[in-house]
C-alpha cells in the first residue's frame, strides 16, 4: 500500500503534519526501492534515515503530549495509550528488521507493508485525536 497524503490525515498541528508528510515520503521511497528490487545494501540507508526520523518524530509528539494538562484523567489515559503504541511499534519494527537482516526473502516487503499500514492507521486514529486535544487546549489558553 502506498500512502498518499490527504486532508483526512491532517491533525491540525502544523509541526506534526509536516513530520508525517516527511515520514510518508520516506516510507514510499523505501517501497519504491523495494519494488525496484534494490539490494538490501541500497535499502539500508533509506531505512536508517527513516528509523532516526521516526524516533525524532515520536519525541516531538511525546513532548507535545507532556504539555497537556495533567488534571484530565482522559488526557492521561490517552497519552499513556499513545506512548504504548509508539513503543510497541518500535519493538515490532525491530523484529521485522531483524528478520530482514537474517535475509528472509519477504522481510523487506513485510516491513514496507507494516510501516505503511501502521502509520496510516496511527495517524488517522491516535495522532488526529492528539491534534484535537492540542488544538482544544490552545483555544482555551487564548480565551
Ligand atoms: Fe503518534
């Protein structure tokens, strides 16, 4: 699946949206390289770049989450669920990556599918929810 950036993926928080666009670009680049049957040696640099950008991006979202008011139990619950999703994702990605390095034939394709599907679903459900909370808080602070 190739992710195409569209309005439905917008969180309404510019920093997050720009980073998501960047991530989608990198995942599609990885997908194109894989479909072109590039060797793992050529896929690796793209993946390394994507991996460090993912960590940077999760850091951005988690810092924004940490700034949400602690008084709301709902915020706390959503934030801890969001953190859990990021952590599980990193674990799953590392496992697939390890299989790819062990030269399993279908691992790069599996990795591309996993990254595309996860990011799409995560942005649509979890990150958009975070965006709504951040914008709500911003609106309240301006009142
Ligand atoms: Fe997220």
